[in-house]
């Protein structure tokens, strides 16, 4: 084996151009696979950083009109106390805290968790302790547990921080623990505080559940158990909500699973194209080595010995390609992470670790065997007498070799076609998505969020302070309008619930009650966002807490529940209000795609902030110039009102729109990159094959020219050979793509998987690229003197 390796290295040293070209070709395929597999491994295969992660479950409510719904506190208690298959059950609620007194105020994502939260996940704190059931009681001691990242960022990693008090939302909380570096749950959490449920909010649905199954319990058993408890709870409380149970890992990875698997399939196609390309190079080289192999056979070499030598050369090439591929993979992974939307990795860390490197090593070795099989097989069946009868050192190409080369090129083109079609469909979907009417005017719009701590702001102070903030925004030079809403569109969807129309039969049916989204807005919000008022009028300052209860609805709600009448003046009861409170509809506003650009508008009801004051609000400021230039002045005005108010996520609305297409932009851009790589590799394969074919047919072409063939006919002959291979590859690629359309369907938006425009453009592009790749060798052979061509043999 050492002799084989030394001989292979000497061979590559004599042919550095061949070796480097093959290694770089393989590096492209192996590097792309390394980068994407690191994502697949982190999201789908890597165990969660918790104790016995396979025993962790996630549960949420579900009913006819809502697939994923939060759980109420009473139901959580029923599930926690009534199950027989879980060791522990905990619940979380999304929340944010503002830390003050340590320089600039900063808002951190700090979920409220029940007392068994850290017990369920089974992670020991790096320092101090976690939250316990003793902390999770109303009016309990205010404590907080920090993530490792927040501990480093805000406290410099000081170990003496345990027991120290910090101010959050105006409340002094004691730091009781710091978690390890790899512990983050829910995704993007920065700290945790006790849930400490207020009895007044017990009946709201605002919780999500995690649990730990007992040893030996299956997911099916746990699901059946919690379903039984839910049925009993429904019967006792007159509700009709089911429960869905997931393995925690599956739930966290479900959003991006399809996309990363499609990307992994795409890079696998790139690797196969690279393998076919290098196999073709080795086949062409095996012709020139025919005499060498014949001599070795003639002096007694065993065919298996030759097979081993050639496979060793292939594996060494693959090893070089793999080493370069790790570098390429690192660059591609950095590109991936720069394009990925915030929170894409969830609780995992994406990196090229030892598991990914092991994968790269295995891929490199398998790649070496795969592309080395064809030339090694030809050498294994070589005949010494035939080889020695060849008078030339270069040898001649057999029909078998030419046939194998053509099949490889057809395969390359087919694989490239599949990638180009997929990329075309995703790019067209992205363009369709970006062209969607969001229902608002994004240009010149600055948005940010604020949170006024409940400990320092009662309802009256909330109303007055928010009004003052908006007045200050409107007084800034260049500001045309300003308003606020509790959930800015495309940043967080909000909360939903039922509604009813007094004097009319219940809307919907008992098993499918109507569900609408609730919004809290201030006067000026619709003008600031550029949302049109279709009927009636938007809120004004006179719609205060002392005025009659009013509400605005969107066009979808008006169309769905009042299809042939004017809803202005109709009274409705919202689930967010007390039971007997009715609100008068005073206006209808345009639809907004609040959840995402690919989600159609849903029924929404807007109530005045003065009547239901909220402490966390999103601010929208419309300017005449560049919105970002206004940010410094906004910070000044807010600091003058309250220096402890942080500005959270300041960004233009155009940036928000771009972020809402993040996942599709990521998949379309990366697939396009891989498609371009595959197409270039396929074109190189065609160029190499046509060049080799022309070189081996020099005498034939010389005879044709001597007998009167025109340059144009020679050009058609050579380019026609390349176009014939491309056409065959195109047909195969389109046929396979047609059969695999289901894999892309869920990623597309308003685009058919067999879109005729994309398919036609792919065909034209492939044939044009092939013609270009074939033109250079055709041009060279046209300029050869036929007398010189006839002397070549």
C-alpha cells in the first residue's frame, strides 16, 4: 500500500494540472456537502443539549380552527396532576424584561417558567441554582436565572454575581443561577423568571408545555395518557380542545426540516456531478496509460494489483479534495449563517465539529471509490497483447471508453438540470413572495418597540406616557405621522380569541368557533403605516377610557361575517373583554398580512389603547427622508421622557419585509449557488469530452476537410455532438425532476413545481451553455491544416 501511495504521489507530481483540477472539482462537491451537513446534523440529528433528550416532549392545544394553540393554567394543572406517564411537566410563557441600572437600559427575552422547568430539562446550572417550585408562587421572592451569554455580556462573567440584585421592569430581582454555555430554551432565551401565576389570569390560554416521559414510556403511550386527561378536563369545564404531543426535538426542527433536507439533496447532486466530472477525467487519462498498464500486465502484474493501484490514486485525489473541501465548507457555512434568519438554529449551535469532519472523511473516501470505479474497472479488464500492439504512447480510445464518458456527461447534465430547475422554482417563488401586497406602505417607515414596566406604570400612566411619546415623535422634523400597536406586522403575530355578535345566533359551530386576532392601537397608527381606512374613520383622541367601547375591523372580517351589509354601527363582544362588554364597530380598515407575506390576511379587530392599555408597544414613525437618520433623535426624546425605556429592535419597515422572506431567500440563494456550480461543472465535463473527442478524431476531420467539408459543417459536427449529449441529459433531468416535484412543493409560493417558464428557461440555458462549451474545441479544429491532421497518425 505504501508503494501504491508513493507511486500515486509521483504520478500527480508529474501531472500537477490534472491533480489540482480534479482536487478542486471534488472540493466544490465535498465542501458544499460539509457545510449543509453541519446544518442538517445540528438541526435534525444532534441530540438536544439536555439530559436524556429522547424522553422530552412538547405539548400544545389544538382545535378545529387552530392547529397550534396555547394552554390555560387550569388545563396545565390537570395534565400535570392527572397524567401517569410523565416524571415531570413544566410550562413556559413568552415574556421580556428591561434591565436598568447597568448603563443603557436593555430588554432581554426572559420567559416565565414554572417551578419544574429546570427539572424537566435536567441541566445542572453552571453556578448557583435554577428556579424551583418554591419560587413559583404568587408574591414569591423575585429571582432570576441568567444564560451564559447574558452573564458574560452584562456582568463580565463575574462569579460573584450569584446573590446580587438587579433591577428588571422596576423590580429588584436576585440572581440565583447561571446556566451552562450550551443551554438555551426556549430558543433565544436570555434569562428565566418564575411564572408565579396571578389567579386573575388563570383562564387565559397563554402557556406552552414541556415534559419528561418516564423511563420505558413511548411517545404513543404519553400521547394517549394526555389525551385521556384532556377529554376528562373538557367534560368538566365545557370546552372542546384537544392536545397534540411531539418529541421536543421533532417540534423544534419541524419548521426548517424540509428546507435543509432539500438543500442536502441539492449538494448531493453537486457532489455527484463532481464525481462524474473527475471520473471522466480519469477515463480520458486511462487511455493514455493503456500502454503502461499493458506492460505491467505483461511482466506479471496481477489485475487485482492494478485495480488496487488505481483505486489508491482515486482515494488520494478524494483525500486532497476533502481537505480542500473542509475549507470550502467553512466558507459556505459562514455564508449560510449570514443569510439565515434570526433564531434559525433554535437551541442548537451550528458548526463544523468532529461529527461533521467524520462525515466529510467518509464522503471523501466513498467519493474516491465512486469516481474511481469506471477507470479501475477498465484497467482490470485490460489485455496485455492488445495494449502492446498499440504503437503510440498515447493509445487510442475504445468505443467502450467513449460510451462510458458520454454516459457520465449525460448524467452530469441531468443532475445539473434538476438543480437548475429547483433553483429557478425557488427564485420565482421568492420574487412572487416579495411582490405580495403587505397591506401597508413600507417606504419611509421606522419601527421600534418599547416596554413600560408595570411596576412603575399603572393604566393611567401608560396612557399618558404613550401619548406623550407619540406627540414627541410627531414633533420631530420630517415626521409625517406616528402611531403604536401592541404587535407590529410581520414581527410577532399576536394573540387571538373568539367573538360573538349580540342578538344573532352564535357565529360558527360549537366544534368550529370563530377565531380572530386582537390588536391594540393608538390614534395615528393607520396613517403612519399607510393602511387605508375603507369605511368609517380610525380612532381619534376622543376615543378614551371614558368614551363608549369601540372597535375597528379589517376587510377580511367584514367580508367573512357581514358579506352583504355594512358592519358600521354593529356591536360585537370580543373574547378579550369582560363577558357583557359590547363594542361598536366604527370603521373598516384594509387587510394587512400580519403573520407573514405568504399567509393570507385573517380576521382582525383593533381596539383603542386608551380603553385597553398595554405596556409593550411597537412604534411606527413615518418620515419624509431616510428613516434610519431619525433614530438618534428618537433616542434623545425617549430618554428625556424616561431614561429607563429601552429602544428594542429599531429597524425600517423595509428591513422587516426583507426579514419576513428570510427562509425562502436563504433556500433560493443557496440552491442557486449550487445550481450554478453544478452547471459549470457539467459544462466543463462537456468541454473536456468534446475536446478529447476532437483530439481523437483529428485524422477523421482532416480527411473530411480534404474531401471538401466546409468549416461550418465541421463546426456543426462538433457542436452537434455536445448538443446531442446535452439534449439527452436535459430529457433525463426533466423526467426525474417531474417525478420529484413533491419534494419542493411545500417550499414554493404560488408557483407550480412544473412551471413551464422555468422548464423552458432551463432548457434554453443548458443548450446555450453546451454550445458555448463546445465552440472552443470546434474553433480549434476548424483552424487545423488538413495536411498536418493527416500526418498525425
